[in-house]
């Protein structure tokens, strides 16, 4: 594993931490005061900072550090997480996310913004504190800054587990810190690692070595708790160290050494009152020469070996290595070497198992592997269908054991297919979380107060769908903020709360995912939309449109009602692009709007792009698949309900409404003349714009789940055809692109439609 | 069959020869993925005349081109004896319908004669040379020239 891979993992983890951070902050924003939430937020920032430090991403570290400091004030209840505070923090989370992606992809970040936020965060950490004391880390705006002040004559405070404690110091010392620390002072550091420290792969010796770099150091090892070897738990931690350090550095620098271990050890750092030190020591001083790190001497061998056993076992490195090092130690210390080695090896195994369990219930898998599996399962489904078909053709009794076996096989394949699809299914949560940031930013830009409420964010859908959902959703959210919600003044005048609400929800409905975006704004101004459409030559001035049709005008290319073009929206590349991306996903979008009460966009998307429920039909001797979702109903036309309309058009009357009849075979050029409708079946389909069309096919073969195969891979896009699939007889069948066929029936030729689809 | 299997030396190459009607053609063997029997293809709407349709090649959708029609000769009437040469053309895989595969040739550049001046544009576009082997004339064709990247525009 090279550095880049490790870095990639770090960035993946950053994504997760950022999501955690944001959801935590939003919870706090909603009034959650659970200390665990605060801790989770703090941990997220801390982990990012830690990882960034390891990769030398200085910008990220310095920002995370300031952020962390302020969060710590919240954690220690010194800063009340009010709405205003959280607003700054949410913005900081956004900047942190920007910094992470800038570190990953190159890019740059708006420095003035991050600098402004750093100031705001620092102000929160200092200024808003009820007492004039600041946090220990607060005066360190950036790692490169001047050494933080050392509290000169302050009484040391006891530390808690976290190692983070407010240390009172006077602000006077802030400016004068150079001379106070130049002389060098002696600190007493008591460092007692707990077993967790080793199990996380930290090593006490390395920490001590880092500490020794700060100045002259003498170390006493406290071995009181060390039991006899046969009673020893190889994973436990028995040693503590008392360190006397003469250094010019500040207490913060000393604490910084233990930064990543602070949760897993007892750490006390205080200025030594010279004389007191020796008597206070309840431990036997053991000379601890740091040279042993490189060249173990006989005297310290045992200690070192035991320690290394601790560490290697804990870190779950290779069990063999561990065993041998413990064996060496044991051989020198006592005769019970076998049992010790066995114990260590067993412990190593236990630990590996525990580590695996602790690592969580998920694994990271390369998406390609999952895709390969899905493809194979697709083949399996096709093969199984082919097998069934040939058995049915050759076996007329229908009761043989082959048939029963086949039925079981069919169920199994279906189950395998569902499970494999479930691997790709992901909750929509990450996309929804991104939206909350967009709402914040855009609302800030246009000076509106808007709250985003999300619902059903754990609804799962195929990863491809999720990936392609973000863009149209972003467009829509921007539109909702910019056009949907009114300004606070207007809202108040209309008797509404000044804060607008956008509700984003997801749910499963009949095998599809339905995503709803509702705002409580002013709704669509139909008069203006209509006027605008007339101005832009989208409709005739005297066109008679229903409310629904007017609402749908906003999906027309080149439509924008915004009076002035802003950064956010209004350039006329909005809803038509949204609509096209939703359609490209095999989905549909509709809008309902009530004047004064708001608008609701409803998107219905397939759960997966790999399989599709379709109706298998025959057209001019060819087998076609019509997506089931498009079909409203099927009917057998009677001669009396078919009405000629003009030279070539025909209408079919369905419950007294007339619907254009579209001959699929003619549109696709499978036959030269129109078929007789009475001999076929009509599929009533819902098309874009809300209109209905009756598609004429020759016969319906049945309903089937089909695996979608790309036509573009080896051929090109075919107008009127969405994709291909392979049927039970092993032949390729084409999947009809209902919207394109309907559009073609409106008089638009299929060819230009195709080039549009290709560019869009 | 006259197999001229030699060790491939510098400048020599292997070609696969096939028959369409009474003419013989050959293509570079490196672009051929496999050869398989004819199976009925699903016709595509709005496709050019030489496009026979698509077949299922172990799960992938493979377009089948009637090479006879593509080369400007009469349309093929596929039978069970026809074969499909599955070939890689640029990034795509296509199936070429031919009457039969006749030979695998190992030739050097000296064996290739230039294409004589003929009036037909189509021949000039795809023919890259002519081989004289055992008194037969085999026309070497360039698949990339037959299937330009933007096929939809050419159609």
C-alpha cells in the first residue's frame, strides 16, 4: 500500500467525518444538547485534523485546529451553542469540507472566507466566554504561530481523562510570553498510558522520545503495578512514567506531544516546584535511557520486551512476530516461556478478532467488483430464463422434477439478484446533507432565512441513481431558495413566519423512489409564467392552457422568470436540464403549486438502473419491451372508438376523452403502412407534459423483469430506443423509449430528438 | 488449405481471409476476437441498410454488419452456413457477416501489392492492398475505414 492509497483512505474517511460533523451540528441546531452529540462533532474535526497532520496538509490542520478549539469550548460548556454560534460552525464545516476537497483535488479555497471564519471562531472561543479565562489551546490560532504563553505562576489544575482542561491564564501574559518562557522551566509530566493507547497502535516509547526532543529530560518509570509474569495480561498496560523536563517550550507544546494519545492515558503536566519532586515520588526510580530504543541494553531488555509485547500484541501486528518477541522476553525473565508465548499468540488472535469486530460492520469494496458481480448475476438471470424456456418447450407434462428444480432455481436467482442489488443500494443521506449546505449558502447570498427539513434520508436507492441525483437536486434547491421562498419582509406581510421552510423527503413507492421537494413560498405566479412563455415564443399568445400546463412550462428549455439574472439561477438553464437528467435516469418529474402556499416538485425514479420491469410486446414481428412505469393501462380498441383525424392521424376515445393513437411499428420504421388498430392492443402511456398517448402494438406477450444492456457500448444511440435487453430465448429485445416515441408522434422527427438527447 | 505458418519475423503479419460471394477479402488477425455461427439478429429501427441488427454475445449487445452490403455489393441472405467475424474496431466490437472464413495467411509487406486505380470510391476507401496467393486475389481491407467513429453521422 503506497502513500497515495493511504491518503485516499484518509480522504474517504474525511468524507464520513464531514458528514458526521454536519449531521451533528444540525442536530445541535435543532436543540439537541446531548453531550455525546457534541463529542461526536468534536471527534470528527479532531480526526480530520489528526489525519491531515500526518499528511502535512497545513491549511487543513490550522483551520481544523481553530475549529476544534471552539468546539472544545462548547464541549466544556463554556460556550452555549446558540443559533448564532452554530451558524458560524456550520459555515466552518463547509469551509473544512472545501479545504478537504482542495487538498485532495488541488483546487484552492476562498482564503478570505476561511480567514474570516477563523477570526469568528476565535472570537467565540475568547470573546463570548463569561469569564475572562480562555482555553488552553485557544491562543494558538495556527500551528506556525508564536509559542503559546506559558502560565507562569499559575497553580496547575488537575486534568481529566480527555486531557483537555481550561487553564486559566491572564491575557497580559499573551503578549509578553516570549520573555517568560525563554529562560526555560522545568515541567513535571506524569504519563500513564491505558491499554487503549497500545491497542490503537500508539507507542509510549515514541511519545517519550518526542518529548525528549523538547529539552533535557529525566524519566522515572513506575513499575509498581507490574504483576508477576504468570499473572500478567499481555495486553494490559502496567507502566507509568514520571518525567521531569527542562524546556523552553510551553505546556501546550508538551501536551501536543501526547495529542493523539490524550484520550487513552492519564496525563498531568505541571510546572515543577523544584524541591518537591523527589520526595513526592512514590515510585522507584528506574534509569530509563532512551538509547534503548535503538540498541537495547541488557538491563532494560525485560522492560522493553514486555513493553513491545504489549504494543505488538495490541497493535495486532503479525502474530508470529509478537510471539517471538514475547518469547525472547520471557526466556530471559522466567522459565515459563512456552505459556507466555502461547498466551501472547492467543491474545494476538483475540485481539485481531476484536479489532475486526470493532472496525464495524462494513467493508470497503471497489465499485468495479460489485459491478462485475451485478453483470454476472444479470447473465445468470438470462441464462436461467433461457433454461426454463427450453425445458418448457421440450417437456409437455410440466410435472417433472426438472421443472420443480427449475422453479427453485428461479427463486434463488431472484434472491441473489435482489441481494446483489442491495449491495449497491445506498441511503440518499449524503446527497441530502449536501443540500443543506447549498440552502445555507444560497439563502445567505439572497438574504433569506430558510430552514431545510429532510425526511426519509435513510431511503436506499442504487448508487448510480444517487450519484446522478445530486446535480438536478442542487438546481432545484437553488431554484426553491431563489424563486420559491419569498424575502422575510414579503413573508411577514403575507402573514407567514419570516423563516421559510424547504422540505426534502424521500420514500419508496411501488418499486420506485419518490423524492419530494416542497417549499412554503409563494407558489408559481402563473400569470407571469404565461406572459414570459409568450414573450419567449414558447407558446402562442392566445394559447389556452390549464394551470397544470402552465406550471409545466417552467420545464421548457430557455425559460426563466427571474427578472434579473443572478449568480444563483435565472439563466434559463435550469428546470429543463433538471428534467432531462431525471428522464435520463428513467424517472419523471412533476410539479404542483398552490398560489401563496408554495410549490412541490415530485420526482419518481427507478431504484436501479440495472433491471427494469417491462411489458414484453410484439410489434411488426419484433419483440419490444415497454417500461412498465410508463404504462397507465392497456386496452383492446374497438372499431367504434377509433376516429380518423385529418389525413393520417387517428384518435381513440377512452371514457369519452380522445387520445392520439401512435403506431409504434410505424414510428420505428418497422412497417411501411399503419396497422389496423382493431387487430392490436393499445397501451395508454403517460408522457411528459402530462398528456396521454395510446401506443399501438400488435400483441402483449407478458410482463417480465429484464436486465438493461447498453446499446451505446458497441453501437450508437438509437432514436426511440432506450436500451436493449436479452430475453429468455437468448435474443436481444429493444426497450422502447416511450417519451421519445411520444415526442415523435407530436410531429417532431426522431432524429433531432436524438441529437438533443445526445447533447443533453 | 495452404497454411503458410512461419515464425513471425520482422515485418510479417497474420491475416484472416474470408469469402463474400466470389470475392476474397482479408483483415488483420489482431482485430478479430472470435468467429461464430450465424444467429438471427434483432433489427434496429432507423438503421442503415447494411446494419442487420443486434445479437446477444454472452450478455453483450453486438451489432451485426452485412459486410457484403457495406462493401456495396448485394445484400446477404444469411443461412446457417454463414459466419460472423467478431472484430474489434476502435473502442467498439462489431460482428461482420461473411459467407465463410477461408484461410489464415502469414505474409510480409513485400507480398502486398498496391490497389490498382479503379473508379469506385468505396474500394479506394477501404482497400489497403491486394495479395496474390495461390492464384487467388485477396483484397486486404481496413476495418477502421469501414466504420468511422461517428457512424450515426455517416448513416
